[in-house]
C-alpha cells in the first residue's frame, strides 16, 4: 500500500516535472504562441482570437478532467471527460480553424484547478494501475475524436 502510494507520487512528480520542460524551452521562442481556451463554458470561439499567420499558434483546450459531469462531480480515477466548452469548440470548429490556418494546432489540457468552478479538480486515483491505464486510454479517445495535435498537463 505504502509502496504504491510512493510510486504514484513518483509518477505524478515525473509528469509535473517533465512537462514544464518543453514549455520553458519555448519561452525563448518568439515564434510560438499558446492560448488556453474553453474553460468554464464562457462562450468563447476560435474566431474571437486574432491569429498571426507568421507564428506557430497553439490553442489548448481547457480542460479534460478525471471527474464525472454530474452537479456534484466525483473522481473517475483517470477516466478523463471533456469539460471545455465543446458547443463552441466542437469537432467541426476544430477542423475548420485548422483548415483555415495552416499554422494552427489544437491540443488538449488535462487537469485544471476546478470542476464546474466550485469543486477542486485534484487527481484522486482509486489505484495506481487503473489510474495509469485509464489516463492513457481516455485522453487517447478524446484526441482521436476531436483530431487533436497534442497534450498539456495543467
Ligand atoms: C453567446 O454568444 C452568442 C453569439 O455571440 C450570444 O448570442 C449569446 O447571448 C451568448 N451567450 C452567453 C451565455 O454569453
Ligand atoms: C455557443 O454555443 C451555444 C450552444 O450551441 C450557442 O447558443 C452560442 O451561440 C454559441 N456561441 C457563439 C459565440 O457562437
């Protein structure tokens, strides 16, 4: 039990420590702009954001969270669900913005601070093995469904 908790902390630390590295790497790169979009269903569309054609432009969909979408959300142990404003940032919006702008990529962010603005979105694995296995398969399905280009861990 203690060992698996320790292992889980290790895995989470690896994720937290490894993913910021590329982000820091691009800070010095003036040719890349990243924008989180879609959190808290605020009715924002891709077309509200001016896109400079001379840079790499990444929209980061915020967020997929491993909680269910009931009115008092419960953790789903690594089974990530779509919480970004998927009415205004749908599969067809994503393909049309990418078709119109060859410099645009759309990626997925896992995590965020809160679910439905009021509930803390901490990872709450039921077990290490199920969390890891679900946390591979469910974002993979979302990426395929929405034809996304990458993953960010928030
Ligand atoms: C969302 O945007 C549409 C179109 O701009 C507008 O008609 C609608 O009132 C907005 N809804 C909200 C909840 O802000
Ligand atoms: C966002 O989606 C809702 C629901 O489909 C729609 O009523 C609204 O007009 C959309 N907002 C914009 C800005 O297009």
